[in-house]
C-alpha cells in the first residue's frame, strides 16, 4: 500500500533516511533531525512531500521524499525525487515501483512535465530497476553541488 505521509510517520522516515545513508556508504552525511523533517514536510510552508510504502500489516517498509522542480523549457513544474528507499527485506515486492508509480500519477494528474532523480553510478541494482521502468540517464549532464565551507565562502563573498 502506498499512502501520503503524515506527521506520525516522521520517526519512520528518519530511520529510513539513516538506513539509506548507510546503504549509500555515507552515514555521517545524513544529519537531518526528526524536527527538521517534520518542519519541512508538515510545517506552515512545506518544502517537501513524502509517500510511504506499507506492508499489509501496516509496517513501513519504504518511502519516497520529493519536492517540486520547475522547467523553464517546458514552463511547468515537475517532481524531483530526493530519496527513494525500500528496506532490503521488502525489495522485489513492488514497493519501489508503486512509489514511483504514485509520483508519476501525480505528475500526470497535475500536468507536470518531468519526474527526475539522481542515482549513484555504482548502484547497479537501482539503475537496472529504473531502466526497467523506462527511465533513461541524462547524458551529458553532471550534477554539481556547493555545501559546507564552499557554500559559506561563496555566500560570504556575495
């Protein structure tokens, strides 16, 4: 079952984010607190949204956390999928496909032009899964990021 996250899901989302960070070999990079997640997802001005994958008994086994993007070329919003994670013991049961399907449904329903995300180059199982859905890598594009000291320094100079 896929459903929209509620404030009661924040502890589970936080735990899943920690598991994802460990899987991606960067556990120290996941610094978000439950309080920050609650504010981002359910505060006065939500900046992100989440969907939950549950087993039949109600156990949370996965999540998708996303936010709106905007295409200047298409002139409409899209969805940027920040995180998609299904616990290893629940993989292969269709939860990841169902989560992505729900986001695709939202895109179609709202007239959004894109559903995009990033995947680590070494994550062959995820790349194969995404390809099986019809997703294609964006050739010629490299993700850049400013964080920590470099971000602070550039901001200071401005």
